[in-house]
């Protein structure tokens, strides 16, 4: 195993042993109290991803309002909100690791 592979495995273990990841997994387990909720939540997450991935700003606003109406009932479930918050926090943590790595090795992303 190369030193990069070993360090990658160590980084993964550090993330998994951290409070952010543990909170995410705990929230994920809490959703199982509600049969079928995970499937609905995954659909919501997919819809959100597609919304942000392919919308211009005007379309984004309109589609965001439609999604909010569609999933209003789900957001009344505290476990859904806790899960989405924990997932966002974990994704931000991974994104920050990626950004730091890219910056430190000198990769310049193209301007958009």
C-alpha cells in the first residue's frame, strides 16, 4: 500500500470517528422509525440535487418554492430536519477537505 493510500484510509477513519459523521449516522438510524420515510427523503434529496444542478437563478427560485410546497409535510418531522442538517454538515466537511487538498497541491480551478 502506498503512503497516499494509507493516508487516505487514515483520513477516512478520522472522518468516521468524528462527531459530525457520528451525528449523521445517528440521524440516519432515527429515520428508520418511520417506514418508507427514507425512500421519500431520498427522492427529496434527488429533487434538490437536480434543482441546483440544472437551474438558472430565476428558474431556481420558482422550483425551490414548488419543492417547498411538495415536501412541506416532511419538514414537520424533526428527524428529517436533523438528518438533512447532519448530512449538510458532513458534506461541507468533505468539501472543505477537498478544497484544502486542491489548494495545497496547487491545482487552480477554472473560472466560471
